[in-house]
């Protein structure tokens, strides 16, 4: 079996490959354990991983990542705790994508990952049909995050919980946190039912306490279809940030950025109305400039706006399309000034613009 640099070096992949190769690659090249609903022979894989760890005393010291891809309750509560217990002390990164992490697994991990530095977690409550979850009780997520010491990277995808309950858990890592991402996707009806960002007061606390934060990603909500300069002014005070990524959802209703999008039940959708790229560019440039107005020695190098919008097809299928605007500071000693070429701006188009 050959291992390429781009290939996930997973013990689960090693278990799958063992059926087809008499001579396995060096198991010490594998750095992750993966739990996945896609694994149809879950128990056999689990037993193989356990035997592999038991037969290689030093292998456990090489496993650094735990990846959870779509594990529901049925998977999480029957994964052998002995397999994880052998490697938890060395885990530095946990990624739980999309559907969250079973509460049984959260409880199992709590207090047993002392060296964890990077956490990606979807927060989703239990469904009535026993589907996926990230703790039937949201406090389990908060308790788990607070049980960790010194996270450097934290990424939260908040599907259904109020953002406030996780704020104290984030501040628990104020001395070590360098990268923070907090997003709230639209619900099944493609509407945001909950406020996806923290209030201005909380953002100011985040700025004052998380003094090592260099990368921040979050959503900004349009207030009655209008861009909030109050929120922008608050973000511009994060003078230690090197990268700021903002996601702005354009509603189907009319807004400053676009006209109303109409859907015809029988004929499908009318062409998506163009969006005002000129306004997006203006806001991006002005926000970038504000960083240096507040602090001429601001560290900001990259500002990214992603404007997303829902496109409904003639089959009533909803797709999220986006336009992105990137502002990057050039290698100059002076503050960025467009007329002097102080920064560069780029655009990436996925739906029509009003400027074309």
C-alpha cells in the first residue's frame, strides 16, 4: 500500500486496506483515528485498530488526531472505550464535522484529552427520531470545551443553540486562543432563527481578553437588509487580528445588496437578481481602512467577505451560492491607502453582479 502526502493517514484507512495488501505500510505513518457512519463494518475496523494498538506499544504515541464524520448515537455509544483510552493523552486535534459528536463520546472524552490544541465541533441537539446530535443537553458541549486547557484553535458550527451559552467556554481559553471560528448555518427552511453572532459588548470582551487572537471568522447579520456599521466599527478594534473572515447572508427579501428574489411554484425560479458588487467592495475597503484609523499599527493583513444567498431551483431544491471579496494589505510600511496602492482587492463571482 502506498501512502501519498495528501492521503489521510488514518488507522481506519489502514484497516480497510489490510484486506487488499499482504504487506502493510509502516503503521507509524498513521496519525489519526476516524469514526465514520460510512464504515459499514464498524466492529471489524474497531477490532483491527485495537489489535494494532495492542501489538505496537509505541504506535499510540504517534496518533494525534481524532476525526468524527457523521457519527450518530448508534455509532458513538458502541465504540470501544479501550481503543480511545490508549491514545487520548496524545490527541492534539479533534474534528467533528457537520452532524456533531454523540453525547456519549463527548462524556468519554471529557477530561481525557490534556494535550488537545485544536477543536472543530458541530453543535446540534438530539432529534426526535434518534438522529445525530452534539449533546442532547447543550451544557455538555460547554462543559467539554471548558474541561480542556489551552486551546489554540476553536471552530464552532452552531446549528441550533443560542450563541451566548458558549461564550464563557470560549473565554476559558483567552490566554492561548489564536484562531476562533463561529458560524450559524441557516435552518432547514434556510432562514436564520437565532442570532448568529455575539453582541457588541461580548465582542469587546473577546477583544480585550483574547489578546493572542490572530484569526477570527464569524457571521454578520443584515439589520432589516442593511449593513451594520456599528458592528463593523467594533470589529475594526480587533487591532491584533491578522485575518478576519466575515460571512454575510443576503436575504431573499430586498436589501441594500440586491432586489427581492421571486420564486414561482409552477415555473420554477426567475433569474436570480444581481447583487451590488460596488457596495460590497466599498464596505470591504472601508472596514479595512477603519482598522488602521483606529490603530496605525494594526496587524490586519487579510479581510475576506463572503456574501451568500439562497438559490431555489425549479425542483424546489435550495442551493447556497456566494460571491467573495478579498482585501489584502500589500508589503508596505504605511497604512493602506487605495490611491497609493496600499492594499489589493479581488472578487470571486458565483452569481450575476449589477455592475456587468
